[in-house]
């Protein structure tokens, strides 16, 4: 019955013994959660007299007693549109085991709500693909038309804009890529291009912009930003030997030196250390084939171990048979 527990017992007892005036009504309202049932009884009831689903219902909660009474009269399901209770045969069979139920009366009206303007409209106001979508994806023709972002000046439909931005005027509307998000370190609002893909997906208040998001290079031991690393190297462990910045790998190229294109290596080595790749792909081997001899030997050893383990498994299976 009590959500946060009763008030401090000793303090309240001392006030009572001293004869102080205690506002029992305020204490009851603070520590005893209750809401009014919107069913037939219309009574104010405590939390334990509602199911968990109905307690979360802020629109028209029904207590357990009222739901039992309705079920005894054959009204087992509530329509999610008109919010009235009906027998099971008033709903399509495919909706019985779902959370949203729409009665036959509401279905006959042929109206469905748009998620953006929140207005119920006929089927003619929706595209053929949007009409059959759930509410979270159902957008009418009026709302799905192209609109322009004031920052990047690109046009797009409702999927390009957040729901709040879509409703704004043309001179202040911004798309999802241009709506700034505040960095949790520098506290500056910045657009999508100033965050990595992973940081942009983080909730606002926890994301770190590229200027503040720093990792330590495994060679020069300096903390540098996202722009100072190759994207494939950025995800490696911070401070590891393979986690090398652009300056330590590509920025200091010297004649007669190549960079190994193996993601776990990325080190600059003499051309003589690429003899195996040159023998296979030619003297000017390029792209992902430009791998140093050390990495090729490691890969060959791993492949040999995998082949050996697979052959052992085949032999074990053959023995069991």
C-alpha cells in the first residue's frame, strides 16, 4: 500500500507526544498512492486494487473489481479507440491475442490516426503502404510530404525529421542530422558531423563530441581526437601497440617503407618485409593484399591450426561410428 514506506516513525511520534499539530491528510496523500477508478464504481482506490497495467494507464484506469464486473457481463476486451468495453465477438480474430483491440464499430468508420498530426483520417488520406502500418509508423499523405531543413537545406519526408521538428515552422525546422546535441564534456551543442556514429547514438547528456573524445596512440603515447586516427584503428583498444594515429603510421612515410594493411598491424615497415606478398601479387602490390610477412605467417599458422582441429574432429566422429 505504501510506495516509499511510512514517514520517519520516531520523528512523527515525538511530534504527537509534544502535542504538535500534524497534517495527517498531507502525510496520507504523500505516502499512500491512490487514483480514481474510471470504471462503473468511480471510486478512489489504492495501488494494490489495480493491476499493474491499469495502474500505468493514465487515461481511464479500471480497478480489479470493475474489470471483474465487466467480465461477468461478457465485456472482456476494451477498444483502444473508443475506450469502451465489448464482448470478444466484437473484435477481429487476429486482434484477440494482441495489445491493441479495435471494435467493429470503429473499424466500420474506416478512420485511423496519423502518428504526427494525431488526427483520425480515412484510408484515402494515407498511402497504400502506410495505411496498414502500426500507429508508430502510420503517417498521412499531408504529413509525409517533403519539407526543407533550414540548416542543410535538404528536403525529405517525416522519416528525415524528429516528430517535434516536423511540426515546427519552415523557417526554424531542422532535420535529424542538423539538430544539435550537447556534449557531456564541453557542454556545447554540436551537429551530427561532430560526433562518431557510436557517440551520436548515445542519449543526450552522455555523448562525447570528436573534439573531446580522445584516445592515446600506442606509439607516440599522445592523447588525440577521432580525426587523428584512421576509422578502422579508432575502435581498437586505447593505448595498445596496434592503436596508432595517422601521424605515426601514414604521416611519416619514408622512401622504401610500406604500411601493412592488416587491421591488427597497421605498422610502417621496409619493403623487404613484404617479400611474400610481392611474390604472390607482384612488386607493386596494393590494397588489402599489401600485408607484411609477419602477418602472413601468423595467418598461415592460424589456418593450419584450424585445419588440424577440424581434421581431428572428423577423425573422432569416424571412430565413434
